[in-house]
């Protein structure tokens, strides 16, 4: 957190030369709250919404994941199937949903969900409907996109197609867009900025060029841009996070920016807290 604090203070909370009246000289990082918790303003007033991509909790029990989210003040989750299997019955879905709701956490999306057959597309939409979400973050095979579009129209549930880097069906948002550009606009993009960069794409350009179809964003950073690089905490690497957030704000992006922590999967809290604090500090400065 020291590096992050120095960065914000050195910039006078004026990222990229921006002056933010009333914030200069204030330390938005307080030691009496959770590590990385940004206390510089009301989260509801921020121009971008912060969430968690469920994969961040792959090795964390559900109660611990909820406690971590409350600790860092993030109240929106894209749920993964290890917390709620795709074949769950209505009673199980209701119970898990109520557990998060009681903690003040909104499940805003389901995913990432892979769909390789029509039956798997059907299951994904039934699951999302039971859960009460209007967004699936998914990876339907290209040949299933027309069928997926039919389900979108029937259920009025959006699909954000997730790009997953080199070797994937959709390495970057470019490949996603080429497949969906003629489809219902409720089929859009989940821009994973780390995987985009690993596959040679520019995340800032992607969220700008495809702004009307960006439905979800997965946030992470890279220490170097190579195909094999793994994600690190937000703001500690080489990706242009400031430029990305600035572009999203400029485009009036209304979806979630969800941290996807992949560095220490057994103990994700410090990294999530650092990433959340960095995000909030930059957004506050840009706003």
C-alpha cells in the first residue's frame, strides 16, 4: 500500500495532471479501516461501479468471501459456479442469493459460464433466471451465438462474451465483436484487460472502440506484457489503468468494473484491497 499511497499523494490526487479541488493534501488512505480501503468519498457518487469477479474466490469458502467483500467495501459480485453450481435447484439458488443479500451484497451477474452445446446455453439462461440476474458473463461457442441470441430475446437477459487471451476462442474483444456485431445489442463484451493485453490488444482502445457493446469489465494488471504473464494487483504493473478508467468515464460506462484477483488465490484479501484502493483513488482523482 505504501507505493500506492505515495503515488496518489505525489500526484496530489491529480492523476495525469488533473487538479481536484478540495482533495489536495488529504490522505485518502486511513489506517483505521481495512487495508486498501479508500475513504475519500461516497462510493455511490463515483462515476464507475466497482465489483468482484467471482473467480477471485476460487479457493475461498463462501462465508469467507462475503467477509472479504464487506471488509473492502465492495457490494457487487459476478458469481462463479463453485459458489453455486450450474445444476442447482431453485431452493439452493434462493438460499445462496439470500446469503449474499443479507450481507448487503448484490449478485449482479453469473459467470464466467462456458457454453459448448445448446443444452449448456439453456442451462445458463435458466440458472440466471432463477438467480434473478440480467447478465451472463459467458463464452458461448461461435456456432451457438445465433441460438444464444434467441435466448437473449426470450429471457431479456444480456450476455457479455468474455475474452480469454492467447489460444482462446476469443483472444481479445476484437474477435468477440466480429462475431456479435450483427446480433442483438444485448449481446456484448466482457473486456478482460489482462487477457486482452496478453493477446496483443490495447484495452484502452477496446473499451473506446466498442463502448456501446461493453457490458462488463474485468480488472487486473500485468508486470510485463507477454502471452504467458499472470495477473498482478491493479496499479502495480504496466497496463494503462488510468487511461482505461478515464476512457470508461468519458464513455459514460454504466456497468461494473470487477476486480479479478489471480495473484494469491489462497489469500486474496490483501491484493483485492490494494486493487480496490487503487481503483477508488484513481477514479476519485479523475472524477
